[in-house]
C-alpha cells in the first residue's frame, strides 16, 4: 500500500500499488483512464461521463456537486477522483467518511491538462501509459497548430453559460489554448483570470471577429439573440458550443483537441 497525501483537503489515505476500483466524478479523468486503456478499472462514474466514453455498464453515483455516498461506499473504491474548486464541499464530505479522495487541480492551460494526466498515471501506477498519452496529445496539438493558420488570427470571444451563470473566458483558462490551437486569438486572452463577468459595453469596443457561446442542455442559450440584445456586431459569426464531443469548449480531457478541429473548421468558413 502507498500513503497518499491530498494536500488540497489535508486528507491522507492508503492506496493499493495498482488501484483496481476507481470512482471518477471528473469526466476528464474518466476519459483519460479510458484512453490509456484501463476502462475495466472504473467502477463508478458521474452522470456526465457518458458524454465522453461508453459508461453503459457502470453505475452512476454522482454529479458535479452531489453524490450518492452509500452507493460509493458499496462499491468499495480504492480511489475516488474529484477536482478542486466547485467540488470542494462534496470532496470534504466524502473524505470525512474515510473514502480515498484525490482532487485534481483545475487546469489553466493545455499543459495543465497534461499534468493532470501525469498525476493520474502516478496514482494508478501507470506512468508509462500516462506519458504515452500526453506525448501523443502534445504531438497532435503541435500538428494542429502548424496547419491551423490564417493570414490574420481571428479574435474570438468565448462566453460560458453554466446553467444560468454567465462567464467570459480570460487568459488563465485552457480555453485560451483551444482558441490558439485553432488558429485564433482569444479576446481577453491577457486578462489575469480564467473566468469572469465582463462588461458588455467594453466588449463592443474590442476588435472581435467571432463569438462562441457554450451552453448545457438543461439551459439553452440563443447566441444570436444575445448578440442582438447587447447591441454587438450582428454581422459576425456566432458559434454555439455544446456538451457533445467535438464542439465542447469546457471539456478538459483528451477530446479537447476535437474541439480545436471544430473551432478551426467553423472559423475557416469566414476567414482565410
């Protein structure tokens, strides 16, 4: 057994040399485990993980901020995966019950995503597989960067709707890397926050070439209507991002590179 210190919660637990029963309430970690070839070591997932891998044979035991404690305990997991930030309260609750909780840092860049995969590989005692996956993703990213070229980088505004909560995307977000790998430049790319409430009037003064709006299926958003209501430039392309693999601006797992391809393809319809 290995002794693990989750510094985020000041939580210590023992972990088998190769944990075989993993509950993942982090869709990016679930996706990475599957990509590394260890699907069979998953024993429970969140209700969002099915968006990225086949979870039809796995019990759903939680969401972002809630979980079925009894169901998780019955699974007798070696390891339970969550993130920092919005899952802190849930993490503390599970840790107080003596469960083996580990929290991944919310990535602020593409390299942060790769770092989380390395950490996951360490927890699973599968560092070689983790390195193989991160090297593959890094090579794919560099290839996409090399072919996604425009005469002038279109400036892309990205806005996230997480339920009814609206946030603009700034420089401390991996979404900036999604935009840049797609050949664009993120409006607010130098803003020293990842997510914030921006001023509509100030944005109207920015040199914007395209708008991207992300929304979840539970709360639909009409991007063109928002642009019109805010008196922004209605002649610019409005792109809608969803939770589906391929156009999901908020997924920080391996499939984020599919989003890069989608964004470049959409921008290519309007800019050369």
